C-alpha cells in the first residue's frame, strides 16, 4: 500500500514593509490567520518568498523594494514552510547582501530553498528531499529581472522562455531529476502582473516541461489566480496568486482573493487536488467564507475549463494515479 503525501502550494508570500511591522506588534503567527492549522497538517508546504529577510540598507533603485527583518523567518517556521522559491523579482531588492543574508537566514532555520544562490551552480541546483519514502525534486525559475541571472556571483535561475538554449537547460535538469525522484516540481515566477490567462507560449513551455518529466508546475507572479490544468495526468498551476501581503486591492481583479492548493500524491503519482479559497484582509490570510469562497471556486472553474479541466463545487480535481506513474 502506498503512503499518501500532502503538499501545500501557496503563491507570493510578502512579509516585508507594513507586514514586517505588523508581525513585530502582533506576533509571528499573525499573517496566517485561521489557515495556520491547515498549513501545519501538510507534509510539506511550498511558497514563493516575495521578500528578502535582511537588515541590508543597500537598496536598489526600483519601484518596490521588499524586506523583512531576519527574525520574521520565525513566521515561516511556524507555518510549516518547507521550501521557499527565491527565483523572483524581489530577492535582490537589497543587492547581493540582501540575497546572501536571506539564504543564510533560511539555512539556519532549516527551510529549504531553490532558484537563487551564491553563483550559477548554486542558483540552478535542484533540491532533493524525501517525505514518507517519496523522493521529491524541486527546481526554482524566473523570467523576471534578466540582469539578476547568476553567473560567477550571486543571482537567480533566470530563464527566457523564448530562448531555446534556456529552455533546453531547464529540460535537461528535469530529465536528470526524473531518474532520481518520484515527483518533480517546477516552481516558476513568470509573466506580467494582473494577467488572467497565461500566454500560449507559457502554456506550450509548461506542457513541454511536463512532457520531459515534471509532475507539477507551481506558477506565480501575476498576483491573481489563473486556471489549473490536468495535462496528461500531471498538474499545472499556471498562477497561484498572492497568499499574504500588504498590497492595494484591485476591486475587479480581487488580488485579495486567492487559494491554498493541497495536492495529494503517492509514489505512483498524483492523486487529487483541493483548492482552498482564502482572503487577505488586514495583512492576514484567512479561509474565505460565503460569497468570497464561491467567487474563488467559480473563478477557478471558469479559468480551468479552458484547459478542459474539471473543478467540482468543493474545489477538487482528480488524477489517475496509476497512469501518472507511467
């Protein structure tokens, strides 16, 4: 009998700016509201960490710079965050010092990370972990901030989706991971803000990554939810939206309404996905209720239907776990 493993996927987690001060005043658990008990039940949780954890004052000149004091890593620990993607457009907001301190802070806390590092080798290095005898491989990528691409110095695992060489580099890493793992996850920060649908180019690349062995694509960057796809019995989360932050709310796109995605897997493959609607309010994420709950479920049903993927009224979709192992 195969053990079942639950993995929680969340979108952008931004604990900086106002939220940094709120956490100092109200405690490390405050950002997670009543979602916290659910996160603690997961065997693993994967987020996009949309902030640095640093005391650096070497601020880059850009529109938004995000940092939280390093002690806020305790919020991630308390929320059972297992893996943080660092390949995004904020991890170098406070230059290489901010990135390096973030990495050091996560390492000391025992939180794994992907997508950025001290040089190209470390930034592109896949993560290998094992839970319940299920071997998981994770790669972190971004198409944001090309000048932050790691080389001999610190940076991110940057990929230009339009560039064949960049694509092939990722596909080679996926194929190598397939030989060592049972489940391969790609966490990718891609595309522009507030876009409801992925481009055909992104869809093709997501399909290609699955065709080369990826089981799960964990997308983020748009700040709003996009559809999910059951593609050949694998899961594509095109964009998981925002999970917690201090951002202004768009009254039409409703970037304050998002979801926590719970994926159940076994050694044979994917079993089912549960979409749990959430709402960000007063710098805290909580389980969505009534109208907000229905808004998220209906949105995900509508956006996912374009991929011929069925989401039921309870936010569930199912996989054929026997086929997914083939």
